[in-house]
C-alpha cells in the first residue's frame, strides 16, 4: 500500500518544506534576476505541475488537457469576430465549454454515485467503476468555468497563456484552494515588482505558514483522533461522547482547512503573490448568512456569482429567491462529495438561509449571544452529516447527542488517553475561536520585530517536531 508520504507532496511534509519549496523559490528568483521572465514563469509552471504529478502522474494529462481546452475556448469567446459568430454562437460555445468541464468532473466524481443509486432504484447490478478522484479536479474545474463565463461577458483583459496556466496550477492554491479568480491572480504574475525578492513578504509568509502548520499538525490532528473514534470506531456513544465527537470534528475541520489556507497564503507570499482570504473567524457568526460570509469565502463567492445570481438571485420575488438559495446550496453540497449526506448538508444550509431571510423580512431580532448560540449549534449539527461516511454514522452521533444517557465516560473512547481531557480542550479552543484574533487579522497587523520572530520560530519548531505522522488535509477528498 502506498503511504501518504509517497503519494503526496504535502505542505506538512519534510520533502516539501526542506526540498521542494526552497529549490523552487531560489531557482525562480534566480531566473528573474537574470531577467528571463518568461523562463521564470515557465519554471514556476513546471514546478506546479511537478507538485501535482507527485500524487499520480497518470492524472497530469487531465489537468493539461483541461487547461488547453478552456484557454482555447476562452480565447474564442473573447474575440469580436462576426464571421465566427455566424458559424457558431458564443452562447453555444460557452454552454459546450461548461458542459465539458462539468462532464469531466462528473465522470470521475459522480459516476459511481449515479450507478449506485441507479442500481438501487431499478434493482440492477451494474458494476461500479471505482475511479480514483484526480487531485484538485473540483477546484480547477470551478476556476476555469468562472474564466469561461467572464470571457463570454467580455470581462477579460488578460490573454497570456503562461499567466493563465499559472492561474490554474499555481501550486500553493492548486490542491484545495482558495478558489481564486483570474482578475485577482493573473495580473500578479506580470507585475515587475513581483519578480524581485521581497524580504517583508518572505517574513510574513513564514509567519502565516508557521501558524497554519501549527493549526494542522497540532490542533487539527489531535481533534481528528477524537472525531474518528466517535464516527468510525465506536459502535455506541453516550451523550457526552457524542457531543465530544461532533465538536471535535467541528474544530478539526476548521483548523485543518484554515491551516491549509494559511499555509497556502504564506507560500504564495514567498513568490510575492497575494491569495484571497478564505476564513474570517466563521465560528463567531451570529447568523447563518454571517457564517457564509466568513467560511470558505472564495467558495461562497463562486456560488453567489456563478450559480445564485445567474439563477436570478433575489430579483424575481421571494419564492424564486428561496428556490435559488436552495438550488445553490444543493449544488454546493454535491460539489463537496458524491453522497446523499453531502446533499443533505447543503439542503440544511439552504433551508437555514431561507429561514434567516424570512426572519429578517419580518423584522425579528435576536440578541447577539442568542443568534451566535443557535448558529454555532446548527453548524455543529450540520457538520455531522458532512463528516459521516454513512447515514447510520450520522444518526448514531446525532441521536446520542439528544438522548438522556448518564453523562459518564465509557471505555469506547479510551484511546483519547482519558476522555475527561477532551472537555477542557474543547472549551479552550472554543474560547480561542471566539475571543482571539484570527490568523488573517494577525497577518494584517504583522510587524517584523523580536516578538514576531520568536513567535514564528516557536510555532514552526513545534509544527516540525510534530510531523512524525504525516496526515492528509481534509479538503484533498473534495
């Protein structure tokens, strides 16, 4: 069996931190120093494709073909040639391009899901394909669809293929986002000032990278063990264990994904590239709309700009608005994974946003603390369906959270090294996410002084010595 270390060039691996990243950095800026700018961008593209291919080179042709196909189509969509339009309308070309992108994603991600449900519905026995999901296909598909649509709308000002290829493949954000937009990325690869090493950006990059590494390998991976035990190992849970299980995953997912994003933002800063903020203290949200302005911000932006608004947004009356919200979040749920639990998770969020909208229209108000309490608990409960591998796992955890069992610890969670220790950890990190500044706020306030240097060294060192067991990021699965 291939280990994670052999399959992935993970941000939280020694090979990445001490080999791939420094080699790429020094060669890229050395080429820029020689003023061979196109060669430096070409090398960065090669490095990004090498990073991608480390997982499995068999999928390299997929991302290359996808890039070339979408670039050619977008170039056509940007043309102002009436003769070409007489042959085939741009709207037809756009529709064709979107269908091809969705079909590619659908083939790898949803074929078995479709076959399973077809077999179940019609009592057939069609064999499943058991296709491996190409790394990052969900992310680079969404990014390129947005590029096609904006090309059709004549919003494009960037035609350079190397810049386009880097927009799609730039290794810090390639695997799990943020889902970047072409207008915020492509121009950065052409700016002359970005070709020179910026030591302040390097310092800021190390600072935020170290925070992300600490989040992942220390905080998220600790909560991961407790969530896995409750969801996948324990056959029964009492009330306390069920809440520990759900809250553990709630914190694991946040610290894992925001940790990845912090590391991606930090790595990009080494190359003078600024990635968009993807998290802004989401568990401080006082309503569900506020949550989606703070959680996976770039996904929310994509869903709004390229699904919700094209469906009609809120321009065609309340009933259509509610339908559009629900459809958008059903698609968002399905994008995360080929399973009814993901669809149901999206359904829950769509319904919650509809209720919030109705509540707001009726001019009802809640105290902020009450709004936070309801929102946080809704998020915690909805994550159960996001995490559960099967419906039974979700029902096991959710049912136990609301049964009147004695609040005692049983032996089913003994691997935690004393379950009683988990309650203080949950309380501590609930305090952290509610009452401390998030990593992006700390980055915005960054000043290079002894305090930040010591903080960076400590968090980086603690992260490095905790990398004895390399673990995959959760969003690699999506």
